[in-house]
């Protein structure tokens, strides 16, 4: 019976792969898996989206809510005095419309020509009781890409004015469970699984004038064509604990069954509710195989920890064959980090994440968190082509035991 089920599963998976159409000219922009942005590996979002084996220890905690916002190309945008003054006003809690419009348009104009990211906002609610956790998460992102001309071909823009911009929203309801399957004096072995209902909605690309009108409120989303679909991704995780749990080795297979059943819609409202969709197709978002090791000696008042993760081993093996320099390309998939925790309140983090440095400082207590980080990521087709800086603020309210 088990062999028959496995064969059926393989046949269904193979048929879906053959049927998946990708996302046409939007491939590489919208066909991304929904997962955590930050490299904080202790919070509930990481467990829900990467390694549910973290639930095996059993505890109670609530996050209501977790907020994370990232601005990209910040250094370039702040060269404009008006953008710098607008950001200064925002940091002083002057949240007026003029400051937000100036800042957001400054980020748009700083993208340069071609593929990039502009801004993203994540919201999450979640809870864990013993070995079971649930979460509701949403991410809204604006991305840039080459504009599509009247003949249906991608252009080669030289500046932000020649780009097309794609607002995208990913949402997911996740249920996860973790269990300790081996516990000896020498080692422990934890396993976990996450299953989610995910929805992806994005609007067809628009130019800078339309983006400006949407930000200012002069134009609505009602007549902007959109696409939407749903999927049922699954994550599997294992954690091997040694030396009393201070040394951990993790193995994960994330975003299995990442097939989105997509349709075209007249506008985003209909896309959100799957109302009157046309032209169905299947979009495949790739899974990733990840391996990592971390060490946290737990000294007491001052606790350092180090980690090294190879995220997307299968994706690297696939992409390295086409890369001009496969040896350099591997850095896009490595995340090496050092975290120093003082009194379990102050957190300092230094990472060499996916080929570029990242620095963060945060304060946490009893499940509440405020963190500011600054780093870089690759927006080009290969490592080293187009490094983009990223400023992120994370804010979370909650409770944990």
C-alpha cells in the first residue's frame, strides 16, 4: 500500500511538472516561494516557513503581530535631498502623506534599469502550543523589471523611467508540527512538517506615472489587470542536536508541491476573491534543499552563536551550469552569521549573507522585538552583477514562556 501511494505521488508530481507553464515574461519576478526575509532563525516565522523541527521542544508563545519592512536601493535614493528629508521626517514619526510619497517615489527612481526590488512589507500573526503552531502571514512587495513593449517583448531599460513595476502580494495560512523522535545522552533528533494554503496575487506591470498616481491616490486599483492563484506547499525539516543541544545540524526541504493554480482577472479585488477568472495555467515555484550548522555555547549573561547555512543546494547545482563563474556563484546561497546576545535582551548580528554583508542590532524581551538591519543582496542574474542595499526594520509584539 505504501509503495502504491509513493508511485501515485511521483506520477502526479511528474505530470504537474510537465503541465507547469512558468509565468511567461514575468518568470524570475513573480514565481518565487513565500518565506522569511530576515535571517533570524529563532522566531516563529522561521519555524513556520523553514524548519518546523524547532517545535519539537514544546513551548507556548504568541506573536500579535510581527511587522517587517524593507526598503531597497536606499543609499542611492538618499542622494536626493528631498528623499533624505522625507525619511528623516518619517523616523521622527511625521507620517504625513507628502513624506511617504516622496520617500516611496525616491525608492522607485533609485532602482535603475531592469530587475530590482523597491519596497516590501510583511505582517504576521502566529501562536505555538506545545508541538503545534499556526500562522497567518502576508507580504506585499513592489518589484521592477524590464518593460514589456507593444509586441510583447522585454525591453532593455537604461533607467528607472524605462522599467515596468509589479506590485505583488503573497499570503499564507500555515499549520506546523514538530516532534522529538530520538533522545539520548549523546544526541537528539527532531523532525517537523509545515503545510500551508498560499495565495499569490500580482498586478500586471505599470510605468512610473501610474505608480505615482497610485501612491498619491489619484488613481485606484479597480481597472488594473491582475493574476491570482493558490497552492498547497509543504516544508520538511530535521534537526540533529549534539552537546546538549548547543550544536545543531539542520536539513530542510522547503516549498515542496509549490504549484500555483493561476488565472487572469480584471482587477486585484476579483483576484483576491478568485472571482471571474479566465485563462487558467499552472505556475511552478521551485523547492529548495537546505543544510546548516549552528553552535550556541550558552555562557550565561553573554551568549554568542555562530551558524553557516547552504540554502538552495539544488538551485545552485542547476544555475551553476549556466553561470560564467560557478565558483563565485556559490556565495549567493551561503549564509554565515554571528550573533551576540546580552542578557537575552540586546542582540547584535553580523552576517555574510548570500554573498554580501549584513549588520543588525535589536532589543527583545518576553517575545517582544525591535530590530534594525542593513545589508545587501544580489539583484542581477549572477553574483556580483548588481548588488542592492536593503534597510529593514522588524517589530514584534507577543509573549513567550
